[in-house]
């Protein structure tokens, strides 16, 4: 899982990576496309990433002044950033290569295996402009060679079709839906009916709904497992909320970010009220630069 | 994770388990309810379960002649069976206790920790009648004490509310959506548009859809990762298909099993045709005793 590449000056090293087929993009840190997802990222050790080894909070690309290296405007969810977001949606893993910054190998690059994009969001960066952040989690050792590899080229569809009768299926996790005791309580309060449009899926043994934490759980985002931070949603609206495509305003109108249409009015019950601060956090968490009004 | 209970005759032992709060149902193998899910199951070692330690294919309850122990009609998705199905939908874990059948401890019971209901289906049992089967997978050691515990009593909602400001959130996996290179190809073929009703979710960087393997992958069900075995669905219809609530007939009408309404007509493309054998397998895989016509 760990492979080092010859030392040398930076551009030669990156060229070596490109020639080895590990990272095909000789300049940008993210190789891939919006359609296919990201193939690989390179951590330069100088870009504001939080690197914890098996978990990386990777900062997106763009909006830097080439002379000073300072950020001069908001990063967009385009190019490499859109590729990483697409990887989160498809579940396909991303190759991670690190630039070694210390010791005798300093300046060389090391391939460190496959990671999954588990989450992404936008936040204010150190220069006052918005950056995109991506949470990358290393796949377990057993899956490093078994999962579907990142798709390298647009012509790969033909190759996939040829392998169509391949007996071994390689799968990757696209999405994990979690629940908690609090979440199950909120679902029962709403009788498994989506708070956005009133859809109630009838599962094999009763209603089926999913609980969405408005402000994500965990120390990174500070969300708590309380009923005021949970919505009862159908899976379709849960996906849209998690991707930041549902905006819930303080008056509880639910807006589809894709086309600005109003989808409905968030339904509450006497027992279950949503905390507006969490809604505000969600709007900012997924904010696009064009969303001034929504913040 | 492993705790033995005093030897003795069968009924005394089961009473001991009930008194210890491990398994509250002194006779049936499955304790729980359709609303809350299953709290615990007991493996007697005589009930046709396939026990692989960390993975158990557990046979549902009911339809046995009390005199002969032979199955005399189809098992229903009710009572304990419905409770296990509900556990699959909520993601809450289930306690597993095994009856020891050999050695000096034979006849006693051992608590073996928390398992998750990953899948369930119906199939023909050894006596010619349908049985329900549940795939239980042991939680990793690290999660044995951390995840949300099975909810023991209907009055627990009040307790949960009281713990509402508890800073530590305990989550369980409700649903895992997997993808493969083939699955992603099928999604692109349909431009991320659901084949049932034509819904296309607009995600942050493009369309979002999920791929459903009609016949599940793996040696247990024999499904293969080929485009003829994959559907492109919106998350809502994916959930319903996985729970056996969407029936797709050979003429491609899609029927909602809950109320027998026709939801639509499965859309195909020139490049992507679905294999009717896989559709037939899916109908039988989730068959209810009342589904004669659909088989």
C-alpha cells in the first residue's frame, strides 16, 4: 500500500507520479472529473490539510493568487472540488499520495492507498474566503485491493462492459445511513412520514423513514443527538439534505437549491420542534458563494 | 461479550436468561415487537440455523406442529419475524444468545454479544413450506458497547427523552448503499433517472441515483454484478425494492405490494435490458404467502 517515488525537484517528481499512472494531473492536487469523480489527490503538506493518517480533512483547490499563494476569493464547487464531491456520491475510492516533508526522503512522494470521501462542506478559510473541505477516510486493509478502482478514463465504459461477465464483484460503499435511539424516537413521533412533503413509505413491517441530523454529529461539526437536531425524512429528501440541496429557511419553507423552487413547508408536531440555529448552521455548512441571501 | 448462565433443565435455563434481562421471552426464540424491533434471539442449535459464528442465517419462527416439530404451513412475517425485519429497518442491534450443545456446559446458555440484521428474505424450507431467513452479522468488538442498545420496553421513550441532552451519541447503521463500477455505468446510462417513476434527484455536482442489484450479490443469493441484474433507482424506490415492497412483473409493470397499485412501467434503454429471471427471483425472494399470483 505504500510506494515511494524517486526524489528530485518538485516538477520532476510530479511528472514521475503521472508517468507511473498514480496521479495523472501533473500540476493540480486533485485529478479526476465532475462526471467520474476524483481518481487521486496529492497532499503537499503545505495546503492547510488536517492530516491524521487514516483520516484527512482535505482542503479543496482554487482561488489562490499564484504570486502570493493567498486566497483572493471563494472556492467554487467546480473542477477538482466537484470531482471529490462526485466521489462522495458514487462511493468510488480515491488514491492518496503524500509528499514527504521531512527526513532523507523529503521532497519525494509516497502512494498511501485508497480513501473514501465520506463528507464535504464549505467553511470560511484562513484568509476570510470560503473553502471546500473533504473528509477522506482510509479503506480497511482488506479492501485496499478488492474494491472498485477509481475509473481512470472516459473510455473505460467499454472496458467495464467487456468485463461484464466477470464473476467477482467489487463493491464500494456509496452511502451509510445511521440511526440512534433519538433518531428512532423522532421517526415514531412523525409516524415515519417525511417532514418535507408528507411521503410515507410502506416497508415490509411498517413505515420506513430515515433520520437526518441537521448539524452533523461528532466533534468536527459539533452536532448533538437531540430531537431538536433531527428531521424525519424520506430517503430522497435525506440525500438532498445531506448534499446541501435542500435549504430550510427560518420560516420553515424548504427550497430546492438546484432550481430555487419551494418544495414545501417543514412540518412540525407539538412534541417535536427544530432548533433554528441548527438550520442556520446547515445553510452555511453547504453554502455556495451565490447563496448570500440564504445566509 | 461472552457470559454463561447456570446449567439446568431447559425451562429453568430460559427462565434464568429472562431474569438476567438478556432475553425477556421465556419460550419463543425471538423477543421483541414489530414496532420496536427485536431485542434478542436465542439459538437453540436445533432449529435449522446456519451458524458461522460472526454470521448467522437465522430461521424465523412459527408454523411448527407442537407435537412433531414439523412445519405444517408457511411462516408469516409477523410477531418475532416482523420484529427482526423491523431491526433491519432501524439498524438497532440484536442480542444473540447461544444454547451450548456439546461439552460439560451442554444445555446452558451463553450471551454472545450484539448482531445487526443485514438482510432477510423468504425461501422454501425443508418441509416444503416457506420460512423467513435473517442474516445476522456480529458488530465489531469496538462497537459492542458503544452502539445504541436494543430498546427493551415501550416506556423507554420517556427515558430516551430524559437522556436527550446526553453529550455522547450512540449510532447504529440503518442502511448501507453499495455501488460497483457496473452499477455506476448503469446509473450513467439512465442519466441518474429512476427507472420506476422517472424521478431525477439533482445533487450538488450532478444527478444522484442508486444502483440496486435485483438478485443480491454474493454466494448466498447468487446474484452477479452484470448490467442485466442492476436497476437505476431513486433512493425511495431502492428502499422499497430491497424490502420486497416493489414487485416488478415480466411485463415490466411495477406494483406496490402494500396496496397493489401500479406505480409505473419499468423504463429500459436500448443499451440496458433487465433479465426476467432476476425479476422472477426477486419476486420469490420476498414472497409473502398471499403472493401466489405473483410467483
